[in-house]
């Protein structure tokens, strides 16, 4: 496997990463008994069943191609596009809105990724993972039918024009907590563990109330046993998010997802994409390193944010930096990341209690507030 120049040595960042202390008294979210039973059935079928058994398990979730045409009103409304193909808006007969991802004939992905996603999503259930209604596999026509996420994906919000509604710091932390919770479920609640392998902002979908769900499981891999340390496989993913150790060695593990999550968290903090277009072209993790060492939080946090708790922002930056060492063993487990982000959110919420004084809102001294506020203006984000 060839070495790429976009994986530098980040060993100088290690002292900052190691300064983090685990939060005490934080409780992890556990899977429901229904979810556990479902995962156990999924594991049994996935590792012991044949392709015929897979199709029998999923037969009640199958749509015909003519039904897909009707649901999408003849593919009238395109709401997205990715490596698999275009995504269309649709409605089921009982009024439930859905998103239908249709495999393009020119897609680099194929039947293996399609079957992988269907098989996985039929066996796991969590509020921070996208829900699958069913699929179509008829005469070369392949489609996946998901729950419709009204606010699109996280990437669209972070790269939105400055004139549009901007995600607040609290909303960004809530999205990060949701995504970390979903990843924690895959890594630590599913037996055996599941590695997503393509976590990025475009694969984090947002509901109408901005609840985040992880989507696009076509590249995910399932460990054979709970004690397995890694899976040897060709490196796949998206540039800017791929774990450098996994890229160079072909050894995939749960810490590979933690690296990708760290990049997502940096995007939430800075408002910048994973690859910053130049010249020169710079990866976000390399851009943020010197700024963190220089302790210039104003140069790191998204300038579109009107107010945020400084301590909360610094803690989130430290968590993100802890996720992205080049060596996997130096990264924390996602459960630790999840607990830290909940603490960041708690700090932000505590500082959001405003005091009204002569038409202005003021925050605690640990918060940054860039402009006076009209008390008539609502601070919440809308789609």
C-alpha cells in the first residue's frame, strides 16, 4: 500500500491529548433488550447463514421496482447524491415520508455494499442510527428505503452560506453527543462490535428537531468475535477522514472510527471542511494543530458563532485532538469521547442562562458573546 503525503507526524500534539482526564459519574446509555435480541439474531444470521438465508430473512422488507417508482412519484424530487447514487424523497401509502437511495449504473459501489447495508440495518436498532424501511433488488434495480431526515446532513449545515441560519454551539454539541452515542452503540453494545469505516459529516443525518443519526453502512465491517483486535482489509473511506494507521497497515479497528469522529468534531468546532482547498490544499487536522499549540481559541472556533462557553469549546477541542493521533492505541474509546462531550454540553447549557439588562443579554464571564442581542430575536436554529 502506497504512502500518501497527507499523513504527517503529529507526535508533538501528544502532551495536549494526554492531559485529558476521564469524567467521573457519567453513565453510558445501554441498548434496549429488544435491540440486544435483534443484534444476536443478526450476528447468528450474518456469520452462519448463506445468501439464500439472508434473502429469506429480509423478504418481508422487499419493495418491487414499480413500488419504488410510485413512492418517489417517478423519481421526481432529488434530495441528495453520493457514491451509491441519487437519493429521492418519497411517501409511503400511509403518509410516512421516506428517502430512497437508488444505485446508479455508474456507481463505484455495487451489490456487495448494498447487501452489507441491508443485512446490517435489519439487525440493529438505535435512535442515533438511520432506520431502514426496506429495499428493492429486482432485475438489476437496487434501492434502499430509509426514514426521511428533514434537515438533510451535517455537511450541508456546516458549509451553508453565512447569510443562512447557523448551527449554535449548543446545537453542535448536541449533534456531536448524538453521533458519539450512535458510534458507542456500534462499538460497545453490538456483539460482536461493528466498525462503520466511513464516518463523515455527509453521513450524519439530521431530523426536523436536529437529532443526529449515523447513516450509510455500505462499507461497515463486523468483527468475528468480541475479543478480536482488528480486521485485515483493504483501506476504504473518504480522504480527510481515513485513519492513517489503517491506511498504511490495512488493519481496521474501532479506533479507526474514533479518528474519523475526531475530524467530524473538528468540523463542528471550526466550521471548516475536512479538506481545506488551497492553494495549498490542507487537511483540517494539520490546520488546527498549530492553532491549538498557540492557544488562540478565537482563531479555531467557527467565526459565525455569536456566543459560546470558552471552557466548553476548549474541552471539545481537546477531545477532538485526543481522537486524531496517527497511532491508534493513543486514541480513547468512543465511550470516553461520548462522556466528555456530554460534559461539554452541560457546561454550555449552564452558561446559557441569560440575564436581561436594558435590552441586552449577557452571559457568564466564561462565555464569549460577539454582538449585542435584540431580545426579540430567537436564538434557536431552524432548517
